[in-house]
C-alpha cells in the first residue's frame, strides 16, 4: 500500500526540522490529513529523505501546508531531497512567489466606464446587425412561404405559450388578490369600496399584467432560447445547418421570434382575466361587491383604449426579448461557462429592456393625452 502524505516536526531542533514523507501526488491529495503541527517560525529545514514521490500538485499542497503554519517561502531550506524532487519543489516555489508578488492591477474608473460604453456600443451594433439580417431573411420567406419552418414554429409556440399558461394564471390571480386586498383596506376607511374595481382593473390591464407577464417570459422562455441556441452552437449544430445550405436565421431565429410575438399578447390577455378574477374574489369576500356589481363597474371604468394599450405593449416587449435572447445565444463561445453567462445576461437585459420600454411608452402616451 502506498504511504500516505505526512509531515513530522522533529523535536529539539534549531532551526525547526520538518520531515516530509509519503507519496505527494495529485491522486493522493484526497488523503492529505489536517496535520496537528505547532506554529512554525519563518525559517525551517525541510527533510526529504522519506519522500517517496512528488509532483507539482503535491508540491503546491506541501507549500500551502507549511505557509499555513507560519513558515515563509524564502525561509524553507531543502535538505536530503532527491534531485528530481528538489527541482519540482523549486519550480512550484518560484511560481508561487511570482503569484504572490504580482501587483494587483487597478483599473481606473474612467477606463472601466470606457470599457462599459464600448461593450454597450458593440451590443447595440450587433443587435442592429441582427435586425437587418432578420429583415432580409423575412423578405425571402415572404417571397417563398414554403420555406417557413412550420414545425419549429409550432414547437416554439407550445414552449412559449401553452406551457406558460398555468404559471401566468397563477401569478396574475395571486397578484390580483393581493392588489385588491391592499387597495381595499385603504378604500374602506373612506367608504370608497367601489373604486377598488377601478384601481385594480385599470392597473392590471394597462401596466401590471403586460410588464409582469413579459418579465416572466423573459426569465422563462428568453433564457431557454439563449441556452438552446448556445448549446447548438457549442455542439456545432448551427455550423451543420450552414453546411446544408440553410440559413440559421430562417431555421432557428425567425420561428422563435414569431412565436414570442404571437404568444405574449395572448398571455397578457389571460393574465388580465386571471388578475381581474382574483380582484373579484377579494371584492366579494372583503368589500361586499358581488360579481355582477363588479362586472358592471368594470365595464364603466375600463375603456377599450386601456385594454388595447396593455395588449399593444406585449408584441413590442416580445420582439425585444426575442432579439436579446437570440443575439446572446448566437454569441456564445464554445464552452459551458459562456452559455451560463449569456443566459444570465439575457434575463437581466430583457428585464431592463421591458422596464425601460414600459416607462418610455407610459410617458409618451401621457404626453399625448391617451
């Protein structure tokens, strides 16, 4: 049986003498115990006559163990080491010293700002380039409709729309319940129970439902699209599509974008209904407003333009979410870490884009008096 890596402090030696023995190799590092060595002074003598084997990983662990107990790199003197073991230890010690002495690079804040702006400009330029390519590919599909990937579109429609329905209904129903309950507690104090219907329906249909459903889709479907495209690029499937003489944009991107643009308004509409239903339940249980009275008041307070504005935001949000997801998916490098980073970037960028777009649309409509 191979000897375990071990360290032993020889008593009554000045400078302290530490004996290292056993097989100090990568395959044996899992067997390294937590040695009960006392605190060591900076200067020690390291004896290597009992050392059976040493590789760079073992030398690294040995140095770390000695430094953790107070020794210094310069203060370790090698004695009775085999030439090959001495060479390995000195090599690792030199690299360890270089890594410790390397000064930390401090990037000025102005340089960081410049790098951030440069990255942002690159992403915007890449996004505009993607829009141009998709416009060209879409015109080709309009001239040749038989090239449209119906099966891929239906698959994406099921993934984006059908499987998201339960989640959207649940979250929007609970949101309607909470919003109506909190608003109702304030309205009861002034005897304005009926205005809870106005507040909940207007807020849900115009602002809350479009934004929250878009954020759900961004975190769910947008991230999935980036991961799918990134994995396909990692596995060279996109290259295979090009080798077959097909356009990856027509085969992969356009069906996904179209599925998002068509699905999000439908999900927002279902979210409106679920949120209104949740508000209706609270109004009936807590405020004494029955379902019939709730519906009559809702019809009076909720005009067509409010619903249209809420539903009209959805395709805009969907287009930006899809473009961000596909752009990040196509920019994935051929490693797993890049897939994770770009998937995270898709979620963050999509949520920020949805919030900014919603704020821009809201301010514009208010200034137009709509």
